[in-house]
C-alpha cells in the first residue's frame, strides 16, 4: 500500500516580546503591603483618577487582572466624564490602552481591540495604542488589520525595533514576503546586530525558495550569536530543501552539539536519511527523536511509517499504536496504522482504524479521500471513484476530493468527466497542481493549445511550480520556440527534484539555438547533480565530437553505455568519433548495436548505410530504404539512395 513520505520540521522562528502592555509598567511584582495601601487609597478616594490608576497598574503587575480591570474601568469612566479644559485626550488614551491590556490578559480580545482603537482615535500618535492593537489583531488572526496597525506604530516611532519586527512577522504570516523582507531590513537598520531579525529574514527567503540567500542569513545570524542552536538548525532545513542532503546533515549535527537530544533535529536527520534511502540511519534518528521527546508524536509517526516502508510491519503497528495512544486525535497516524494492519491481513482491525478516522472527522471528505487512495493503490478504481463521489456529496466544496476523483476518472479512461472534475477543483480552489494535471489530461487528448493555457495558469498561481514550467518547456520546444523553452527549463531546474531532467532539456533548447558551449556547460553541471544520467552523458559526447574533441567524446559515450547499456542513442553517438579515428568496423558495430536496441531508429539506419556504401552497396541500399520507411521525409537518406541507383 502507498505510504506517506516522512515529514520534516520547518525552520525555527525567533520572536520578540509579543505581550501587550500598559503605558506604565512596574519592574517588579508589588508587595502585599503596597497593594493594601493602594486599595485603602481607592476606598478613601474612589473618584481620584491617580489613585485608581495606581491600583490598576499594581494589580496588573501582580497578575491580579480582575482587580486591575475594576480599577482601570473606573479610570476610563472618570476621564470620559471630563469636559472642557479638564479633558486631556492623551491621558484618556493612556487609560484606554491600560484597560485594553487588561482585557487582552483576560482573553477578551474583541473588547481589548475596541479600547486600543478608541485610544488611537483620541491620540493618533499614540505608539503603544497602535502597537498593542497590532498585537491583538495578530493574536486573533486578523492579519491585514495587524499590518495596518503596526505600520501606524512604525510611523509614530520609526526607530521602534519591536514594531518593525512585528510588522515583518505579520506580513510573513500574510504571505506578503516582500513586505516582510522590507520590514526585517528596517529592524536591521535600527540594530544591524540583531541575530533574530537576520534569522527570520532567512526564513522568509526560504519560503521564497531563495535557498542560497537564506543560508547566508543563517550563517550571519550564527556569527552574531554562535551559541544559539536554532541558526545551524535552520541552515540545515534550507540545505535540505535545496537538496544538499550531506551538508544539511552536518548542519543538523552542529545544532545537536549546541543542543543535544533536540527531537526536531533528530527527526529532520531521519527525513534526510529517508530521502537518501539509508534505512538504518533513518530509523536510528527517528528513534532518537522519540527517545528525546516521547510526546513528539510527529517523530513517532515518521518512525512508524519508516518501519512500514521497510516492511517491518509488526514494529510499525506497535509504534503507531503508541502514537495514537498519546494523541488519539492524530488522524494520519490512525490512517497509517490502518494501512499497516491491512498489510498484515488484519482487515477487520484495519477497517476499525479507517472508521475511527471517520469518527474523528465525521462528514470530512479527507477521510474518504484517503480510503479512496488506498483503494486506487489496490487497483480498485471503481471503488475509489465511488468513495470519492461520496466524499463530494458530504462536502461539495472539497476541492481536493474533486481533484482526486478527476485523477481516478482519468485513470479509468473517462477523460470527459475527468476534465470536468479538474475544472471544478480549479474553480473551488485555484491550485497549481490541479491546473498541471488538467494540462496533462488535455495534452493526452491532443489539445496542446489548451494544455499550454492550463500550464500557464499553474505558473501564474505559483510561479515556482516547476512541473508546469517543465511541461511548457516541452511544448515550446516542440513548436521550435527555443528561447521560451530555455526560459521554462531554467525555471524548472530550480526544483531539486526536477533539476537533472530539466537541465537535460535545457541543453537541448540551447543546442537548437546553436549555443553549444552553453549546452556543454549545462550538461556538465547536470552530471554533477546526477553522474549516472546516461542520456545527458550521450548528448555531451555528441557535442564534444562536434567540437573536434573525439577522444573526450568517446570517453563520455563509453561511460554512458556502461551506465545504461540499453540506451541506443549512446551507441549511435559513439559511432561518429570511432569512424573519425579510423575505426570503421567498430563504428559499424556501434550503429548495429543501436539498431538492435531500437530497430526504428531511422538515423542509425542511415548512418550504418553510409559506412556500408563502399564495402556492401546492396546492404547500404537496404539501410537507406529502412530509414525512408521510418521517415519518408528523410532527405539525406533519399539522396544517398538515389546515388546508389
């Protein structure tokens, strides 16, 4: 059964003090004697603003918020009654901020924000009112409002590091990364040596997949504070996302030296070893993560599916049972446990786990989706379709259910319904992946223009979505729009998973533009990423031959053949430098080997025919005829055949 990939943890975020605060703070918790004196003063002078405010501040510092609330409500009431010259807007605004801070502490966030807003209306230059208002909005998830409030705070005090910091954090949560970057840079204008801002700026760059810049920032943060383990940890995350697994491992190990037995670091190491297919190391790190923090159920889950992927099903069942005991609401763990039980043939127990998922999420399409994916993996496409249709009935607005139904229908061959489901999924939630798969479906139906539009929509939604750029590159290449193809493949190559394949086709696009030197450089870099990529090595062989470097060309072709003996084009390309160096019989054998592997290889028939013209004209004629049968428009083969006639 198909298993989820282990999940790694993201970078650690640094925070500044995010607590709302009143205008007057006491450095220390007041003594009972001082509190009693303040209470006595209020009893004697209940309408004295200063006495009430002192009591409110002391109670706030003592964390006696109900007491503070009563006193500060009285302050606001008394000040609101003042008129004329007695009314002091700034004093009233201070009181509203103080009362808002108490309300925030009591969890009454709506009332708190109301008082902070009133304070800003009385005094638009009141820094703390804007700042506390921003924190309240941030706490309640009202990100646009939080951004606006923090912007007002920074205008009131342009040198407030904390306000710029919170503005950056709010913009980052809002996914407005450019604004977040600008705000973090303002923090660093105020304090160039703040490692937290440097680190968080790296996090934003990482979200944009600007791996090298993010890594540079984590390195800079570590130079500013070499004792903080978060900075090498975050560098490890960035290196992992960039696909540089070996150096990522070193970064996490460096973090662990500063903070031994840190479960997320061990967990992430396990994820990397999983990617590298180093099963023993993977399981060892997940075990260390669980031992370091038994409550870290994500690591337990990863260990469980690691066992399952390694076919240690009994250990997987035991581990996942521990996870769901610790966190009975962990849906994915229940689902994986069901998969493990299914693998062992415990169908009744597996069904119980899937039903438990549905109990945890009654009427939730996601539970049915997973069941459908399992069915699909078992080849039960019709059952999967039925399950997904049921999920959509439960939640007609579940875009992912429509998406998976579309894929199942496409697998069944019902392309018309599949197209409609992809369109519905895209309408419900514009998503690059949906448009990409719709593009593939349209391409399979021979609707290349519509497919291109779908891929373009995918890249418009997510400019970094490499698979869509890759497909567009293929389409542009087929239409001889080589510059556009080059642009698309360069973008696709930024994705570590597609890098080698995209660079191969990037080389092809460059060759078509006669940029042979650039193409050779690209192929060389591709082989650094994937040394065993025979197709790339064969193309490099041909370019080396065309540049007059026959010996280097033969070396590359022979290595390509060692890496993939069944790759016909490598044998075909090898024939050329062999012939050039006078090894005619070897060149013939190389063409024959290519044809044995790919009998419909028209160019190889033509090449072999050319070498047979003098020694065996009849056989040469046969080869030219075969080339023309395969490619009736093969002009060179026709000319060669006519000469023999």
